[in-house]
C-alpha cells in the first residue's frame, strides 16, 4: 500500500520540481545576472508566471479536495487565508512574480522537500558556475561590473551578476541547501570544496555576511561529523528555545535596533552592520507600516550598477517585507516560520535547525528570505504548516462541520 501511494504521489513531486526548476532558472538569470534584457523577455516573463501559477493552483486544488474529504478544514482555512493575502499584496512587490512566489509556498504542502532541494541546487549551481565561467572568458553578453567600497578603497567584482553581492548571497543559500540535502552523508572533501568556493567569491566580492554564515555552517557540520552527529545544541534548553523561534527573535532584534535612540550605541551597531539599522529606521520613518502593505520604489542603483543619490533600500527581510506587504503578512509569515522551526526542533533534527537559525540571522541583514530564486527554504512553511502530514485529532468545530457536510447513511 505504501509503495502504491508513493508511486501515485511521485508525479506531483516531479511536476513541482520541474516547475520550480524552470521558473527558478529563468528568474534567477532575469533578476540577478548582468545580461541584456530585450522587451520580448518581459512578455515571456508574464507567460511563464501565468503558466506556472495555473499549474500550482491545480496542485493546490487537488490537495484541498483531499483535505476536505479527510476533514482537515483548519489546513484549508489557513492556506486559503494566505492565498487571499497573497492576491492582495501581489502588486506591492513584483506583481505576478510575487504572487507566484507566495503560491509556491502553499503548493509545496504535499511535496517531498528533497525534490525541491535538488531542483534548487540544479538551477542555482548551473547559473552560478555559468556566470563565473562566461564572465571570466570576457563574453560580451555577460558584463563583469566593478565597484569600489566607499571609505575602504576595496575593489569588488560582480562575477557576471548585476550587483557585487549577488554571487555571495547565492553561494550561501547553495551551501545551506547542499548541507540540508546531503546531511550526514556530506564528506570532508565536499565541505572543503564548498568552503573554497565561498572563499573565492568573498575574495572578489568582499561580501562578508553570507561568507561568515556559510563558513559557520560548514564548521558546525565538520564538528558534528567528527562527533558522529550526536545532537549537542538541542540538548540544552537555552539553545533549544532560541532555535525554536529564531525568525521571531531576528525580527524583534531588527525592529528594536531600528527604534533605538540615535545615540552612540545606535551608530556603533549601525556601523558594524554596514548602515542597515539606519536604512531600516529611515524606511519605517519614510513609509510607515500599513495593514496590507504599500507600493514602494526603493532608490538603490541604476542599470549600470551605480548607487543612486538618496539611496534608501531596506536590506532586512523582516523590515522590507513589513513595509511592502504589511503587518498582516509579516505576522502570518513569522507564525508559519515558527511552526516550521518548532516542528524541526521537536523532531530533534539539529542540522536543519542550525540551517534555519543561520537563515534567520541572514534575514536580519539581507532581503532574500522569501525570494525562491535564491532560497528554497521558505517552502518548508507549506510542508510543515499546510500539510497535516499524518492523521490527527480534529478540533470540535471541525468534527461538527464534518458531520454536517458529509451525507448521512440510512440504516437498513
């Protein structure tokens, strides 16, 4: 029976993985790689989003039909509310792209996460290596931008991407996904290779945050492999509590930091994290927080990669999403992510808990938390929150609703 069920469900895994690969490779190139973008790409972009959206909604409806038959009304309600919010706020980010990104989270409910990781590693690794190779060969189609870090005079290279930080951010998520997929099977040689690639990118891009986080993850993995992967951090209540709610803690720290009085402590912290506190404070002051977000055009960089006057781009995922998508959206996401991390800690999956904690730290300073062309981990919200998994005891209101909706059978 289990084998038959596995075969029946495998087509959904393959379809979802194929959709994610095609959509991910296109938008990773479109959004991050420094190539010419003729007008025809905009038409293809819209068609791709609509085609993928239709396929994802089909998968969602299939899941809802099965959940309805089983009486999982809470799950349908929870995912339905998120779908409504996604339609409301889609125009505040990147239109149809933002909507498809959010719908991916819901559609991933019944998908094996390994298929998602494989698809991500396939398209992100191909784009990363392809960009390095073509830009190093001086291919005209791919321009290698050069910038100088203000105040330090350090020369930074984009390695074929449209901004110098892009390859470093992508490399961090690649390392995190690779570790999550390989887990205990990761060899020391694989760890060394991943660290060398991360160091190579750091040397040329001078982007410290993702490099430090990737290195911390690989050091932890090497240490745990040496110890035979015996849970260490989750044995202590302090670390267990932190790793149960890392995203809530990360968001709270960023909001608290942005709201600090602008004295010596504020400016010291702001300097340590490269003006991110000031940019967050300025964003909150300039735009404010709205229940369902607002349309914001951040002033950041020109098409040539040059910084614009009045730069006000908010890097923190927590604060940027709050400004763009609103208070309801960020609260919903933080609750969903907390359900994920609590589930992972409860399962005693320390390696994945460490990965998610590092992602929560990364989201404090960078905006890629939900950008699925950069990271697949947001789709754990669908798997952990929108999928009942195994049979559970129904809430009383669900039992009453189930009895009301199901047809009554007359006794003979």
